[in-house]
C-alpha cells in the first residue's frame, strides 16, 4: 500500500487511516513529535505520529478510533513539538464519511444540494411533502415560491448538483463529461 504524504481529504468512519509525513527540518530522530488536531463542532481528536524508521513520521487513526468520528467536515492543524518549542506546519479540512456498514436503517446520504434540488423538483411537480415545502432557499421556503422562482432555483441547484457528481467521479478516477449541447433553430 502506498501512503500519501498528507492527511486524506476524506475517509470513512471505521476505516484505518494512515499517512506519512517527511519533514526534513523536524526529523523524528532529533526528538521532534508530530501531532494533528482535528476539530468538529467543538470536539477535538488528536493523532500523534510515530517514527517510521526511515526519517519520516507515520500517522495512524485506527479503525476503532475512526469509528468514533462523527461524519462531517473537520478542520485540522498540523504541528511539531520538541521540549518547549512548537511550530505550526499546516492546516486544512478533512471530511469524515458515514460508514454504511455501521449505520442504522434510514441513513440519509443526499447532500444539502441534492435534498434542496429534490424539494424544488417535487414542488414543481406538485408532489412535495410537508418537509420538502419547508426547505429554505435564499431565506424563503420552497412552498412559498412562485413557479418562476422554483424554476430559477431548480436550474441553479441542478448545475451545482452536477458539479458535485463530477467532483465525486474525479475522486473515484472516473471520467467527467462537460459537453455543452446546443440546438440551433
């Protein structure tokens, strides 16, 4: 298995997560310790690296530990320490995804964009549930929108949902079609 040189952009709760960090200015052999702090909704998780034996740091979140991560976006900071020194090296975001195998029945996997698009389309088809009618777009509930506004917002959310699907395809190594079809009259 080839390990990345950074924390993964996303991982599934309950999976083992590993990555290597090569920090020539702060080698583990000189006593430097590398830590990642991940924060979501005020809760903090810490991942402390071990010496990989080749001058690199190995970071591991065990399957048991990652199972305790709540699905969603985490902000992370990376820093090294040695004695009374501490240096921040980076920061970013990682998304923890739901482990379907550990989830209860009725799991919702649609994104906010897809849920909103579904509500807009259901309103246009006059098949919206009470929950769908209460979905808010730009400060207004879908149930209170005019047909013209519903169409406008549906088209915007449709385009955004297509971007989401294309991004997912790219992550999974699949090709993306960005053809623009034009009809001349």
